[in-house]
């Protein structure tokens, strides 16, 4: 490859344009800024592209494709945010004319080789769209925003609209994984839950669990999208699509859940009490979108309802200040990708074994189990920092630390404290409240004392019965540009 900068002389009509790519961004002058845009979109992360006085700067991550059409047309497909890093973006086709086709072809090759360095270009995806998820917008999201970006980037896909519960699980269980670079969900977290459990149930799970997943927000709960992209971009479709097109496979832990004689896997949260009630008891409020969670949670906190249970856990760290110091975003200096790791599921260990037994096994006190029998307002185990927009419940969550973030709101919190805690969940400050217990644990077991109520696993209804949760390191991978979750803890 030639050395930077890569320079190409081109023109638009009678206007001469010099296209300069320096390894970080593409710059040029003279673009017609009033050129029609093809679709609304947004950036994945970082500073936006800029246009000042006709001068354009387009970041590397925004460049989707470069093609040469006909004899002398060079077309650059970009998805760029021109109005600031948190604003909506547009998918554009920037068209230039070139006189020297050979030079243009060399420039195209050099730039694309760098733009897709360490990333496969023209990936082929299995896309699952849940037309019933959230407020029923997923089909439109796919057709009007996501699909055009995939096409512009030269990606291909096999598309299925899910028709019934567990359809995505059936597809993942029977999928010919050799045909695809990733499975992409256009829905909420429920479809991803099904996909992951389908992959883990396969007889070839040793290979299948390495197939990355990608999340495009299309449901009422989009915890993975917000955790990857942060508060500003978690609901933006183009952020998610660019993360899928330009991302690498990031290893992510799964939680093994045993309940009765059954076992399945969870990747978002395992909730009891208030959070479960809000998650599962607001189906009739779906018209409100993500706001339904906040509205319902405020009502529950004001009611001060408590839930009798016995909670046992194996603590690793229970001091919030130490958690903040040890699991701070800035302490995660190096990024490790899935192809650089050794996980628990390989040829030597073809099945996942729960180290601390299942829910029906007696607790082995030598493992360090601690048991609390007080009533709670809620108890939630999680592997993601955000559980929805405006709800940063577990700010110290890490993709692959092998631990569960366990948060407990104990009884006796009081209405004023409850509202302070609720407001704190918008920024993650609630974990510092003296009425909140926030821990890093290896495993936990929760036994309800009532006969009926709500338990939620990744937003899915679960029997109201004792359950045990244990973290297993790096069992799946998620396509990510950053290789870590969005910054969530204060300094």
C-alpha cells in the first residue's frame, strides 16, 4: 500500500476537487452542500464529520464504500453526522468525475483497504426482523434506514420476518452458520435472547457460539444497543448499523440460569420485584415506547411495595468506591477481541458446566455464599449497564469480566429516597446512595417467599420459582467498534 496521504484529483462539473485521505479522515473542498440526502441516520461514536465553508471532513468510520461507475464517475457512500456528535446523520452518495480511471481505481483500493483494515468488507448477514416488537416499527426501520445502509456498504443478507414467539430461537438453532458473518436482530432484546439460546442449544455449539450477533434497535427495550453506543446514540439505527458493518467480534459473558429442571442463558438481566413488575407488567403501555418503564417505576417506588425473598450470593466486591476504582471505563486500557481469547466452550470442554451447581443443589458454603433473608423492593442481576433509555442501572457492568452486577433496593427505602434513587438511575449515580446495595458477584440464588409474582429474564416471563444465576466468560460475541461498552461510570 502507498503511504499517506492518498490523493486523487477529481471534479464536480467544472469545479476541481482534491480528495485527500490521511488515514484518519477524508477531506475535500467544493462539495455541493445542498445535494439531496438519501436517508436519515447517525454516527456510531466520536466527533462528527464537519463541513465548513464548503470544506468537508469525513471520518474513516463513516466511509461505507467507494465504487467507480460507468467510465469516469467515482461514488463515495458515507453516513456522516454534520450537526454535531449527538445529532442525526444522513446517508449520502458523493459523486465525482475522474479523468484518469487507473489512478481512481488505485486510490479506491488504497482507501478501502485502510477503511476496512482488520474488518471483512461486504459481509453477509442473517437478518431477523420482528414486525411486532416495540411499537411495531421494526419493519419500517429495516426498510427505510437499515437496509439502504447495508446495500450502500456492499453487504448482503438473508432476511426473515419473525412470525411467532421462539421463531428466532428456532432459526438460530437450525441455521447453517457457515453461510453468515453474523446474525442481526432488528427488534428489542427479546429476539436476541431467543437467538443466543438457539445457538447455545445446538449440537455444534462449540462453533455456533462464535457467530457474532448484531443489534439494531427496533423494540421497546434496547439494552444492548444503549450499552454499546451510549445514551446519545443507543436509539439511532445508523449507529447500530455502522457498528455491525465496521465492528469486530467482542467477547461477551452469558449468565446460565437454572430454574426447576430447566437451564437457559441470559445476556441482559435477571430481575425480581419492582424491575420485573415494570418490565412485564406494562405490556398495555407499549404505545409509550421506552417511557413506559420510567412511568411505571415511579408509581411502584411511590407505593413502597416490598417483595419477600431469600437472596444468596458469592461476593467478589461489595464496596462501591472499590468497584468504581477497579471497573472504571478508563481502567480498561486494552481491548481484547473474540479471536484473541480462550473461552469456556471449546474442544476440551464441549458443554458448559455450572461451577456452583444448579438451583436445586445445596449451597456449598466453602464457595463463599452469603445469605440475606430481608424483603426487597427489587433485586436485579445484570451483564449490561443500560437496561433502557434513561435507565443506567448497572454502570460498572463489563462485557467480559466473568462477573454479575447485582443490585438490591432493600425494604424501608422511603418515598423520598426512592425518588432520589430513581432520578439517579438516569446517570448511574444511584449506586452511591446509602439505601442501595451494588455488588460484583460470581453467582446468586433468589428464592421468592410469595406464591405468585413476576420474574423477568431479558424481558421474558419466567415462572415464579427459585432461580440461580452464574456468569460464564466470553460465551458469545457482539459486533462492536469500540470493543467495550460505552462510558458509564463517573471518574
